[in-house]
């Protein structure tokens, strides 16, 4: 999935969990899979 932020940046990854105020994604950083927490208030839209 692709997460588009209010500032125009994009984060692509696999959805792990969705909570009330945040989303947990698994993204690739430097060849490794890393879990990232994204706050829903910073998200413009998700594809």
C-alpha cells in the first residue's frame, strides 16, 4: 500500500496493523524489513 502524507511525501509498504490513531507498516530500509508507525493525522490518503 502507498501512504501519501500531507507534506507530499509517500511511504510504500505492507500493512501490519491498524489502530485508532496509528497504522503500522512494514517497509524496506537499506535492504532490511523495518516496522514503521504512521499517525493517521499526518495522512492525506492511502492507496
